[in-house]
C-alpha cells in the first residue's frame, strides 16, 4: 500500500478541472457572444495542446477516437430523449441538407484543395489510413445493425405497452385542456357576476340617496 499519493495525479486532476471549468464558461459565454460552442471548444483544445500555450503532450489517437465516439453516443442519446418533436420537425430539412449536400460539398472542396496543393489521389490519404478508416466504417455499420436489431426487438416487445401509455398521455392532455377551459370559463363568469353585482349595488345606493336639489338663496342679515 502506498504511503503517499503519486506526484503525477494532482497536476493531472488540476489540468482536467481547469479544462472542464473553461468548457463550462465557454458554453455559457457562447450564448451571448453569438459564436457556436464547438469552435470555442476546438480553440480551447488547440491552446491546451502540445503546440499551444498549455504544452500538454497527447498522441494517443485511439483513445481520442474512443472518447469522441463515447461522447457522440451520449450527445445523440441525450438529444434524442430531450428534443421536442416540434424542434425535430423544424430542423429536419436543414439537417438533411447538411447531411447530404453539405457532406458532398465539403468532400469536393477538400479534394479540390488537395489537388491544387499537388497531392495525388494516392498521396492524399495513406494506405494504412484508408485501411483504418474502412475498419472503423465496418465497425460502425456492425454497431448500427446491432442497435437497429435491439431497437426492433424492444419495439416488438413493448409495442402494446407503449401504445397504452401514449393513449394515456393523450387522454391526460385532453382532460387537462378541458379542465383549463372549464376553470377559465367559471373564472370569467364569476368575475362578470361580481362586476354586475357591484354595479347593481351602486345603482341601488344612488336611488336610495338622490342628490340634494339646489336650495333657494336665503338672504342673510
């Protein structure tokens, strides 16, 4: 059992805490700066990297890929659960355009830039890099097929239960709308009744106590 804490743990935890705090600050600042948070995170990573001000050496590309994949899965999972249907319907068209024409346009611009810089088709991407990309693509496709199979099984298993819950939520929303309409109607009727009662009471008091007629001028000595 170690009698002391390793020296390298404290600086590493300090650096991680500073980077997380900076990420939180940038995520809040991006809302009023008007800049997307992704370029700010990229700039933070470049500043903290080996060629930046932080001089943090990190060359484990496999770990970077695994962490990025895990973060992407969490982001997509959280976005799929918490995004309202109206937001999805609003953003489906621009998202589809970016996923098709945007990707094709980016690939065309990158390939054109590589050719203008003098890179040939074989020199632009090395053979081992192409093999690694193909391996990752096969892994992604296998993962997608596995996830699609699990999703189909879950849908088939809980389809009746999901339909019952959806009907219950729909009925609850209808009942809530009816109750809201009822309370608004009753509140408006009571308010109008109170105003009418107050007006009648004021009219009754004015009739019971008519204003004094003009008294004749009495000469005073």
